[in-house]
C-alpha cells in the first residue's frame, strides 16, 4: 500500500472518530438541534450545511444520498420539501 492511500485511509478513520462538537458550525445550533444532530451523526449522517437566516438556523444532513433536515425545535424531517443544488 503506498503512502498516499495509507494517508487517505487514516484521514477517513480519523474523520469518523471526530466529535460532532468539534465542527465549526456547532456553535450556531441551539440545544434541541445539537441533540438531534448528534443523534443522527452517530448513525453516519454528515452535515451538508447549516442555513442561517436572521436568528434561526436549519441543518441539512445527508446519508447515502438521503437528505434530512433539523429545524429550530430539533424536529428531524426525513422527507424534507427542499430542493438542493447538486455539486458538480
């Protein structure tokens, strides 16, 4: 195994064990959102982005192409009615 493959594998392992609280966007979430996001994070969901408007925020997470949102009350919507731009 060459060094670049080993480095990539180690980075992926390290990323999986990173605490959800260590991400920059964590400070933008309220207590209810933090609870829901950390629960989803344990199942493998990743944050796509946090949308902030005025003093409200909505978290968009994804796992294997399935998007979910977490609203201000910490409610997890597994079938959100949102349209996301696809990365190129």
